[in-house]
């Protein structure tokens, strides 16, 4: 899995952000919000795990465009496929996939998207982003909830009239349960489920949907076994009370396998299995939001595969590494009337065609096993780092390459992030004090060693 | 503007849908909703205005993937740009444009996206679809509304805590006004604004936002001048009453220049100018939704340019022909804090890079003027068609190529649509009885003649 042309290591020419980045930020900021930009990228010179910025800085990238880089920058097989004309069917116009899809789309659905579908899920809706994936997933849950409630009867004339006035009482009473610290997107439906940060939610109207505490699992797990179990039990009790109180109106429960924005919080397979059992008992959709965890980082294409559920989730959402958004569902959650789940583009076949090549690379190069092995090495090195610098770094944890450490507090998090970037590690925060690792699947042992070296140096300087 | 390799005319080999389409529908339908598909397309053989389907049928396309085809199929300049490596910067990975944008993105924003910006609008947010464009536009309006209301004060601790519980009363009371028959998307915020069809809204929770009647303008305009003026006046009165009743809580009014899903309903420049004046007086955002009208079909890149507003709209949304979604706004409606309007991808630079070439083609080939001229020819021919077949076709209307006719009722609409498709015209409905024309900008006089010939034949057969 060596990538042709990948730099040997990070090398810094300027402070981050550099002067060329700041010039571009000033230009860019005249029209778009440029304040969130880490660096402007030299897209064509970036290769594999290394981002090259416009100041000539070469950075080892463990943030990977917010976990959206499956096989690194400019993988030769992706560029080769582009050159060979393999994507031409998807590049000469942008089709409405629900109206006149290219025949290649059907082949892509069958040979790639359904081949990698989570076990037990046979239906697929494609859209373009994670927010749209979640919006449509909950729509599917509402539609199915109403169908079951009507028991085969048609909607009443009063309901049909009321929905056009935004006043269909039976629909407006429907709810989706999400978890404190969860992140599910930023459009108004998805945002009503997001519970991670004030800046996302302030001043935006929200549906009055209930929230349940997420377990406060501590690491290392073996040292905190009893309190972790108790914390999970409390969360499950709260969920059951919420389902009981909202009975008849709750259409779905949505949860991330690992809270990817809310501080990389984890929970056990037993916990998630209990939610599956409970949602089945209350007959509400169990939606697993794999927008950030899906696509291979955890060592499996779907993080929830590790739970070993006998009864699969009802709906699994995706985006990011998958390059287009969407969700898989059971037959029961597929809409039965045309146009209820629909939009103009329904995804982008160009990114879908790239996904086909990406999946080929993942399979050919054994990148899922590599993510498991390299990820275990990364987490064990992060644990050791914490042992060497306990006042700076703690709570090392991860599944595969989906890993994190904690700083002391938000101020220490910001200092550590800056120190790492100055040393050539492109990295991002999670929650209020964690540092997240979301490298591409081509992140290997030599990249772990380099990242740990940079972390070590940063810890020494900060100490 | 002749397109190399474009077929000379439509030619049909089978009924529509043909046997190969039905085979593919059966395969596709195992995993996705395939019931909405007109035909499966031979993407690489489709050229210019002609869609080639998998049964070898060549159809003249005036639906154009729900108005999303700016320069037809496989324009040689787009394919040439792909081959020459011009899109390589955007094709070797899918970036998070808010984190590490390629330098080419800044150039694209400046040299294309801002160069074609509606007059008076200096700020830009890019996303991926029309629904996301609308969701983020209304978020911008809510955020600005709250900022003005606070008069520079920081949000209270109580507000910050409440928003995390979906219980920020001041935000939850905020509203956006939309119009009966309007279509603004299908995610939960956008869907609360959509008022066109029951099938979009049934069983989905909605915000209790108010609706105003859209004018019921009749064509030909000169025959209905007095009643049209009265109808617009009634709509404006209703809007003013709504703004008065919701004073302090209404953050925005959103409207399409032509109702693109709700039956191709039009209104006068004076009507829209009055809305601009009224929204200014009540200090609420005037959002013009140009997802379907934008990108050139009306003979201008932005349909609202024809209103001659001195005071521009606050926000203009786009998607479809623009190939990526987003909105332009004034400085006043730009978020002032990082991450309030944000998501992972913030659009797709590959489709943005294609837009750059598309705009070059539009300018070089004078496609806006052509859309005006050819559109005027199309509408005049549709008027004549209606005169020849008054019991079948009426209400011919259009601005540029954005045109429509009415059938008698929904049943007649369905019959006419089918008769047209059987004769090689790929076409779509609008509202309950209209036929919409949304051809690509490369639709020329010879295509008008061919389309009218097919319409004539269909009308004769149905009569």
C-alpha cells in the first residue's frame, strides 16, 4: 500500500498558517467565511497522507478533511481511472438519478453500494451529504411510523389538508430521540437531533424532540469497568423512560457508534445491543448514524458490525469517506409511494464512480485489516504517550484508526492543536478537550511513528 | 452553438418505457425506488439536446433532468476540459472546503461564482443541493434576525442552555413566510416552506410557519390585466397582514420568481418589487429562491434581474443548472461567527470546476441572448399551438426558455405527457395540469420546430 510519490515525512517551511495562506484568506474572506480554514491546499502536490499547503509546508494529515478522505490524496488508481475515461459516463453532465439514471448507475448500485451494504439492509437511498442522509432517514422513519399507525388505511382528507398548512397534528407530534453530545448535521431537522455545541444550535428553530444522556465511559476500560457499566445502565434507563413517555409518537432513535464531534465518546457493544432490543420492543426505528464512522476507519466498513447484532439496525446513514451521502434500510423502512423520498440529484454519480475505485483499492490492498492493525498500534502508542505526559495527554482510545486523546481543558486543547500543526501534523479537535485522529485508510505504521514523534515533541515543549 | 455529434432529430425504436428500461427498473427497484424513472439513459451516447436511452431511443429533451442541464449532454468543451486535466485539482479527493480548500477554489469563487453573482450581493455560501441552499439561507436569516433583536448584546446563559434542549423560545418562535404552490425543497426546514403537493409533506413534522396565497395570474396577460392586478393586490395584502401579525418573529419571506413545481405560476415585476419594499419596511429577509430559475433559462443568469429592483434581494439561492448549491447574500446576512453556517463538504469543487467551463460556454456562445430569442419563439409557437388545439392546450407562457402550457386537468396532463414521450419528447409536468419546458441553453430554433411538431402530432392524436 505504498503510495507512489508520497513524501517521506512532514516538512515545514513557515509557521501555520503561513503567509500565502493568510493572503488567500484575506481574498477568500471577502466572499466566503474563511475564518475556519486551517491552510489553503496545493491540491495537486498533496499525495497519500501528506497535505501540501500553498506555503510549501508538507503536513502529515490525521484530520483528513474531517474524516472524508478514504484513500488519501490523489491516489494513483483514482487519477488513472479518471484518465482512462472510466468516469466519463458520470462527468459529461450531472443527472437527476430519479428521472433518467445512466445504466452505469444501476451497475454501481448493485456491484458497489449494495455489495458493501451493512448486513441485513437491502434498500438504499442516495443523496449528497450527511445532513441530507439524516433528514431523509428520519423522513423514512416518520412515513413508516404513520403507515403502521394507520394499519393500512389511507390518510384522511383532514390530514391531507392539514399537512399543507404545516398543521398535521399526528405528524407534528412525532419525535426522534437523540443523545447528548451527538452530532447529526446542520439542516433544521438534523440540527434538532444534534446536541454537541451551542454554536450549531443557537437562534435556529428546533423541533421539541427529546434528548437522552450518552454514557460517560472512561478509559482505560479495565480500570473503570464498574462505573462504565453503571453509566451505560443509567443511559438505557433514561432512554426507556423517554420511549415510554413518548409512546405512540416516537418514530426513531438515532445514535452514532462513536460520538465523532462530541468528544469521541464510546460505549460498549452490550449498550448498543440493548438499544436495538429496546427500539424493537417499542417498535421505533433504530437509526445508526455512520456518517463519520462508516467507510472503513474502524477496521470495518461499518462500525456497528462490531456489535454483532443478530437483529440489524433499521437504518444506517453514511457520507464523508463514502464520497456521497445516503442511507441503507430494511424493506420495512422503504417508502412505498413514489416521490416521498426524492430530490433532483439524489447523489452525484461522479463521486459514486470514484467510490467504486476506492472500494477496489480497499479490498485489493487489505485496507480494513490494515486499519485495524495500524489503529491498534496508534492507540497503544497514544496510551504510552499519555503515560509519559500524564499532565498533558490522557484518555487514549480508539477503534481502528478512529482514535482520540484528551487534553486537560479547552485551552490546553487549543494549545496542543496549535503545537501539533506547527510541527507538521494536520489535526482537529473533538468536543471541548479531545484531539481526534481520522487519518485515511492508507495510514501505515511509519505514519504512526511520525505522528507520535510530533506529539512527543509538542508535549515536551508545552510541558 | 451547433454541438458536434448532436443527432439531427429524435427517433424512436420502442415504446417508452422500453423493454431494456423495464429490465433495468426491475433490477434497480430491488434496492432503490425506481418507480419515478422515465428511462435509463445511455449517458455516453447522449449529446446536446438529445437523450439516448438504453433501448436506443433518441429523445429531444426539454425536461433536462428537472432543469439541471445547462449546456446539454456531454458538451465537447466539458469533456475536453476533463481530458486536458483542467479538473484534476478537484478530482483526486473530495475536500472539506471550510478546512483546507485548494487554492483553485478561491480562484473559482472570485473568477466565476462572484463574477456571475446577482447585482448587489457580495457574499457566498456554497453547499451541494437546493434543499441545503434553502436550509442555510433561512439559518442565515434567523441568525441575523436574532443579532438585530439583541442589538449587539451577547446571547444570555439561559438562551445558550435552552437551545441545547431545543427549547430556545425566542428562536422557536421565529418564522419564515412562504407562498401557496411554492417549492423550496424536501429536508425538514425547507419542507416546512414547500406548499406544492401533499405527497411531499404528508406525515413529516413541520414548523408552524405561515403561508400566503400566490397570485393567480392568467395568460395571455393582456386579456386578463385587471383581474391579474387584483389577484396580485390580494396576495400583497395577505402578505402584509401576515407580516404585521408575526411582527418580531418573522425572519424572512421566501419566493420563487416563477413557481417551478407548483404549476409554472408567474407574477409581475411590480408584485415582486412590492414584496421587496414590504420586507424592507418590516426588516425581514427577502429570499429569492432561484434553484430552478437560476443559471440562464430565463435569458438572464438570475430571473429576478428582470424585476429591475433598486434594492436587491437579501439572499438568492441556487442549485440545479449551477451544478452545486448555495446562496448569495448581502454583507448584512453573512454570519459573523465561525461555524454557524458550515458543513463538511460545503459543495463539490469538481462540479464547481465544471461550472467555470459552463459559464465560459454560455458567454462565448451568447447562450443567454439565445435563450431569450429562442424562448420567445418557443412561447409564440406554444401560443399558436393553443390556438389550433384550444380544448387540449392553453395558457402558453414563459420567460426565455422557462415555459409551460396547461392541459385541461390532471388526467389530460398525464395523457399528454405520455403521448409526447412516445413521440420522442422527454418532458415533465408542473403542478396538477401543466407541462413544463426546461431545456438546456443550447436549445435552438430547430429544436423548437421539432418540439412543436411533436406537440402538434400528439394534440391531433389525442383530440
